[in-house]
């Protein structure tokens, strides 16, 4: 993996994942696109992973597309289309399952089978805001500057924002923010539904929540995420069946019994991987 994304494994299967291009406020260049995609793929294959915490090093979460690397007219993924081949030059192709590369760096967090908690500070613009939206739970500093920036450059959001925002924020509010590319702060982001919590210390609070989640039955947590991911498209009947299927996978297993016993004995659970 390149040095654009750092992964540090903490205790209890928590992955501390950080965007790492501090001189550019973690702006997205080709190496950053590649690094995020590689990080997601690495996490997908990682045994014993229970929770991911995603944040940005330095002064910001992610400032969106790095315009010094992507210039010219037309195109996608946030601001302007590159003059040469780039992660945004072949938007029609589905290179990463149902997504292209530009979409995968945001959508891929939903495809992980464990919860992803994002912690945002500084700025989260354009593509960076869409990456933030890919997390299951989002902590944001009250003064974090946010924007759905694409319309500023005559483009539409195309890094998985639409499916990720569906259900999070009122339709008319989302339309206004997209049509105007108006900047808003973390406190408003939480009020609108984009963020879960406003925090003066988003990374610290995200890691604290990750430790709580990491102490839960891993297979049950993964099943719950699969159910949440299905809620957007599944029918009521399909979801009812999925609930039963997921419960049958975990009920009366040794790890489920350990979850019960550890609660009764008021101790930290010890789950078999």
C-alpha cells in the first residue's frame, strides 16, 4: 500500500485508518484514490477485524479533489476532469464490483463487513464529504467546514453520494445543498442528518465508541450491518426473512453464549475468531 493511507491495528480488532497527505489537507490525487481503495481491500481480507475508525491526519479530514492534479473541462468525482488518465477518466466502467474507482473510495466502506466510524475535523469538501458519508457512524467537530462542492465546477456529485445520503437527510434540503454548493459547519451537518454526533474531540470519541463495539459478538455485529445495508432496497418480506436468517447464524453459538455469560458475570468477553 502507498503512504497515502495509514492503517494501525489497535487492541480488540480495531483498525485506526488515517488519510495521510497532510500538506494538501488530504486532498484526493491519483495516489490517494489508489491508497484508499487498497486500504479498503486490505481491510476486507483482514481476519479478526471488528471495527474501523476512519479519520484524516493533519488539519483536515479531506479537502476533496486536488485540482493541481486534475485540470481541464468536464468529468466527475468532484471538481474537474483530468487531461490524462486518472481515477475519474473512466466513469462508465465498474472496476470495483458495482462501483467505479471514484465511487469505491466512498462506497467501499459500506461493503466492509464491520462497522466503520468516521471522525472529521477541519474540512470535508466534495469527494471528501462523500467519503465521510460512507461510514456507518460519523463524528464531526462543530466547526468542520462541509460542502457538496461539485456544482461549483458545473458537475454533479458522483462518488456514491446519492446512495449514501439516501435516508440520511431530507430530499429538499439535499437538493438545495447540491444545487448551491453552500458551505455548512459540523453542527448543521448533524442537525441535517449527515453526521451522527458533534464532538470537540471527534477522533477520541470515535475510538471510544469503537472499543464499545469491539466488545460485542463479532458475527452478530456483521449480521446487523448486512441488515442495515439491505434496508434501502429490500422489501418488507425480504427483510423479515433476512432477520431470521441472520439470527439463525448466531443464536446458540459459542460466541453468542459467551456474550450472555460475560454480561451476566460483568467481565470483558473473550470471543473465538
